[in-house]
């Protein structure tokens, strides 16, 4: 029995096109993500990312309150140990809340073009393009978040100290200098007052 060879002419152009289209359809059905089938997944991931950012913003304000309370407690405990200051109450305000600085990827492209025309004139054209994007990392739980390069602590705006020894000039000077050194703020941002005799 002889094997029959099939040529393209025998198959015909319409059948060839149909076979080609069936192959493309098979590939599309096998890999649905090729034509943007992941759009729903991408939208879902974006929703999760926005929710996480909102939660992190809420956490930052909560952390700022904890940060202030911790600073006030530490300053109060330190000042109580100084001779002559006596009982103290402390209030601290912040200029800025803490800030997280993410790592940025900045691809840099520079193109230069030198043109000389037939009359001897020349023209130089330089084009610089920078694209900035935040570097993202995926955690063990599968969530994507920015890679934090540096965290800045909140900046102190002012300090108020109410002390039993607040009427003594030397005690006031010591308190002001302590706050200036600890929080790196100017003297006029520190206020010391005498505590009322009825409040202790």
C-alpha cells in the first residue's frame, strides 16, 4: 500500500485558514490571561492595595498619638528625678507625623541629536526622559507593598511643662535646656509654667 502525500494545494486555502483559526482559538482557551482575562484579578488586587494604604494611614495617626504619649511619659519621668522640679505635667505637640520613604526606581533615558543642514547651520536636540515608579515587594502572605527605604520619626513642634518648681528661674532654665537638647527645638518652642498648689 502506497503512502499518499498531501500538498497544500489539495487542502485548499479556506481549510488552511480554518485550521489556523482553530489553533489560535485553542491557544486563547488554554491561556485566558493573554487577552486581559486577569483584569478582574488586577482590579481586585488594586482594591486590596487601596484598602491597605487606607489602613496604614489610620495606623499612622494612631501611632502618632502613641508616639506623643511615649515622649511625654519619658520626659515626665526624667524631669521628676531632677532636684527642685517636683511634680510635673508635660504636653508635646508634633510638627509632622512620621513618614515612610519608599524606594523609587527611576529609569533614565537621554537622547542627543546633532543635525547639520546644507548651508552649514547646525541644530542640537537633547531629550531627557525620567520615569519614576515605587519598588514593590511581595510579603509572605502574598500581599504587595512598597519597599520602605527609610522611616522618619515625627518632628516635635513644641513642649509645655507645668512643674511645682516652675517659679524658680534656674529650674525653668534647666527644663528649657533639657527639652531643647532632647527634641532639637529652639528655646521659644518650650514653655515652663508653675503648677498650681491644689493640683498634684
